[in-house]
C-alpha cells in the first residue's frame, strides 16, 4: 500500500510536469515485491525520460506550441525575484532567506547555490531583492537592503564585489516608517552604467504616519560598472523615486517621482535637460522602481509617459520639438507603455471594470482602441518583439503571449489560480524574448512555461 501511494503521488507530479518531485519520489520508493508494480514502475521511468526530452525540446525549440509547465527548482522560502541572462543560458532565482540559485536553462541543472547573504537576510526584517543581468551576460547584480548591491561573476559563479550607495539596513533609517526595503538596480543598454535606487516595497510616500521620507529613497546613483566610479548622484528632497528608465543609447535617464514630477537627465553632462509636472503616479507599492509607465523611442529622441488627465505625453528629449499629446477616453489612466521600431506606442489602460489597450502613433492626436486582449485590468509591463511577432502582456498575477501582428493569443500563464488565497499573490516572471522562454516564480517554486 505504501508503494502504491508513492507511485500514485509520483504519477500526479509527472502529469503536471513536476519532474523534480516525481524523480525524488521514485528515488526514495520502497521495494514493491510485485511484478505488476515493477512493470508499472518501468513505465513511469520511461514516461519520466520522455518528459525530460520534452524539457529539452521546449528549451531548444520554444516555437513549438506544446503546452507544458515544468518545475525547475524549489527554494527554502518564498521567492523575491527571478531573471534570465541575455543569451537565455542561465536563470537566477533568489528567495527571502537570501539563497541565490543559478540554473542552466538548457536542462534545468543547478549550477551553483550561493548562501553568502543568508545571515544578512536572517537578521533583516526586509526580505525583498532585485536581480539584473549585465547586458553582456557576464555578471548578475543583486539589489538588497538600502543601496546595497552585490555582484556575481557568472564565470566564477561567486560574489566578487559589493557596491554600497549608501549601503544601509532598515534599522539605520527612521524607525517604523518603511518596510521591505531593497535596491532597484538596472543597467544601461551597453552595460557601461549601472543605476542604483534605494527603495522599499511597502512605504508611506506622503509621510502621513508622522515620519519624514528618508533622503535615501529620493536618491539615485549612476556608476561606471567597470571602474566603479560614481558618475552621477542626485537627491530629491522629500520625494520618493518610483520609476526610472535609461534611453537605448545610454545617454539619458528618465526619473519619475511620487506625485507628478518627471525629469530627464543627460548622464554624460550630469545635469537635467527636461522636466514636466504631470507624470502619473499609480500609488502601488509593487510598482516602485519599475519602468512600465515611461519609455524612450528606439532612437532615444522622445520620451513617452503616462500623464494626468487621461493623457499620454511624448517629450522631445533635447527640446527641439513641441510636446505631443494622446488623449484617452476619460477617466482612463495609462498603466504601461511600450514603443516599437516604427514609433507606434502601445498603451495599457488601468480600469477597474475592463481591460483596454490603445495604439498611438506619436504624430497623431488620438489613439486607436484595440480589442480587449488581456484578462487583467492592471498590466504592469508590455514587451514587443517584432522580429518574432511576439507581444507579451504581464501583470501581477498572469502573463499572456500574443502574435503582435494579429493580436491573436498564443499562450497564457496564470499562477494566481493556483493559490489558495486570491488576496496573497507573490508571483514573479522573467521572459527571454529570443528563445520565447518564461520563468514563473510562485511561492517557493520556479516553473518553466513553454
């Protein structure tokens, strides 16, 4: 009976694509003493081998439309963030215990488990983390605490240095004012610059609880990643940075503040060149440090962002042309923007009742409404891959893949439906466009969606 129970549970794991648990159960199985169960076991091992082949096929030929959800690994605790290297070869996942796993995407093999910061996370009340690969795929930046970034050398598979700007923990800030702090970290497209923004997942942005906003949360740092030289530092007094994005050429950095300010910096000259005061702050803690409400055109000449009064504004970075406005149907507010190679802007609209998207050519005054394409009313990120005709729509709970040219949905992944509680959602997604790969972190497990 015990063998039968183990076999049945392993079979359930196998059918849902959970290869790791199925393998573990078979490895630890008791002796059956029955020719019938021995035959059944051989059949299961054969099926397991076929599923392993499915994994390899899914990685090597992601364009094949074979629905599967394959478990890669499990962590010690719930997952803080995941990322995929630029060439799609390595997946990185870090949990709230400070454990970092590096996984080979080709076959799901765990390359290295790094526990250097376990003690640090154990002593911290903040558990959040952000992961960012350098564009050349040689390094992984891990943003923790308040301005603490640890760098992993992916050839040596070990932490090699720390960037501390300022490098504080929560106890060194105003007590009881902010929680779950971490460091938003991102690279310029060339990898020359790294951006560091101390922030927090939970916060009181107006200081309504009686505490002032710590200066650290209104400060950004730009470093030369190779030399470590501080290129630019600026602090917004009594303000909190909630959005940021580098221009494709790496010359400019756009910063969005809670409230309504937005500013464009010339990184080379270390000075602001353009500012506006109608930026939309969506007042959501899970959007802190993200870039979904602003985007540069591919030639870096225009910045498009979600503006107040149901508008989307395009600003010429160097001021050679007047602003251009897109008027949305009121009271709609843009919650995500993305721009393709022809300067067509895709606009996702935040609405409590329905999911809407618009397409806007910057030279036009009005946007064209697109048929409802998403199950969510709160899209966080839009990714366009024109070469492969892919459109990714990502929100806090689900990710959907469409054909960009036709708008036809190809696949949908929704770990939200796996949860016992719809009020508790800790999903993370990492997408690699060229390979069509998607990593899904749900609670303490990482799945490969194919």
